[in-house]
């Protein structure tokens, strides 16, 4: 089994939004990074994205120009699967389709050395199912990051049924070595932890708007100026402790039965989906992102995320 000091070469598969960001993080902490994709255009776009992200991090004083230069010099790009031969650690961030992930892992887990550590950044596909095509699945686990990963520090490390404890421990150490905040998800539960919590909130948010209890804008304000402010500093269990077990017990006794228990995709989400309104990427979602509004919204979001991260450091 590898040790943290053996981890030097990091191969990242998929040079999309997530993969490009991973390359910067590992490059910044001195790892030798190879960013692999099947598409030359994706590699070109990733170089541009990395340049833009680095520029923003410098302008927000998160990193110096010198650190950025070193980061970029630690990243190589490849269209060739032979580039996985010397990988000590692999993160797969390719298309979110089981058959594509199976094909990838079947090939790559036979190219890498038999003790390299292998992870998938799947958003929600089953780790156990993906691992069926991984040779030596005891060295394989989920490693789920949050977009934009170079700014948001959480990493969920998900155990598959065959993952060895040593693998989880090493992935945890790797995450700590790049100053992330790892958590262990002990079993392959759908949505892991973050998405289970996120979708529980979304179900209620949709219910509130559908039942005309409050507007989309006001639900967003409740999160941004109320719950979100609190949750950036303390978690739900800490919140209960601060508020009082007695209070949460008594409110819970009448509140839980009032909440949505819908098993369906919300009608307001379905309607936007069927109209082809996919949010920032299409110029319209719950809000208007036409013209340059989408780009400006992303810029403001990233600057705000950085401000919060800095103020809580
Ligand atoms: N975007 C998010 O917010 C987010 C968050 C957490 C997890 N994820 C997960 O991360 C993964 C990547 O997401 P993304 O948003 O970066 O996607 P993306 O579409 O931006 O990038 C995916 C990249 O993978 C490449 N690719 C596809 N098949 C490939 C293959 N067989 N071999 C090598 N490269 C291949 C594509 O060319 C593309 O460049 C997905 O599994 C996704 O569910 C995404």
C-alpha cells in the first residue's frame, strides 16, 4: 500500500469544469499533474479556464503571481492513456454516465500500477457499481468535490463495499495535504451527504414556492441572509445544541409533519426544464442571465465565495 510520501504524480481524467480546477489545486501544492481528456478542444478550454481562475485568485490576493506560475508549470496535458502509467493517484472527472465510466476504468485500472490509488468524482452514480470495472477495487473510492473546487474546501470520501480502510485513510491524507476539508461517507448511499442535504432543502424550497408561501427571490434571501449565514459557521447539529434540544424537540413534534414529502421532481423545475431553460448555461432559469449577465453572475459568485472563505480562515 502506498504512503502519503509516495504520492507525487497525480493524473486527472476529464479536463472539464471540475478536472481543470483539480489540476490547479494539486499543481499549487507541488504535485506533478497530468490532465487527460479525449478531446483536444477540452484541453484548450481547460488551459483558458485555468488561466482565468488563476487571474481571479491573484486579483483577490488568494495566491501570489509566483505561486500561480509554479502551479501552471506543474501541470501537463495529455490525450494519451499511456500518461496514466506513472500515476500514484487518479481522480476521474469524466462524463456522468455509467457506461462511459465503466469503459474508462476497465482500461485505466489495467494501465496504472497495481498499488496506485483510484478515485471517482461522480456526483451520484453508485461507487459499488462503478467499481465493478476497476481492477483491484480495494484501492478505489469516491472523492466528491463541490463546484468550484478550487474555492469550496469540502471533499466527500466515499467508501465502496470493497474499499480498504487504508485507501480511505490515504485519500483523507491527500485531501489534507492540499488544504481541503475531507469527510468520510461510510457507505455508498445515494447522494452521499451533501446532495442528500441539498435535495432535502430543494424539495422544501420548491414546495414553498409552489404553494405560494413565499417567492423564489425571498426563499433565496432566507438562505443567503438567514440559514446560510449560520451554516457557513456552524452545522445543523451544532445549531440544535445552541438553540436547545428542548426547543428543537418541541418544534419538531409539530413541524416535521408539515414538511413536503414529495417523491417527484417539482413542477416548477420540470416546467423550466421542458422549456429548455437550464439556468446560467442557457441564459434563463429562475432568474434572467441573458447577454453578459450569466458571466457577471459567475464572477460575483466566485468573488463572494472567496470573501467568505477568507473571512472564515
Ligand atoms: N460540475 C459540477 O458541479 C460537479 C460537481 C461535483 C461532481 N461533478 C462530477 O464530475 C464529473 C465531471 O463533471 P464536469 O462538470 O467537470 O463535466 P464537464 O462536462 O465540464 O467535463 C467532462 C470532461 O470529460 C471529458 N470526457 C468525457 N468522456 C471522457 C473519457 N472517456 N475519457 C476522458 N475524458 C472524457 C469531456 O471531454 C469533458 O472535457 C462528472 O462525473 C460530474 O457528475 C460535477
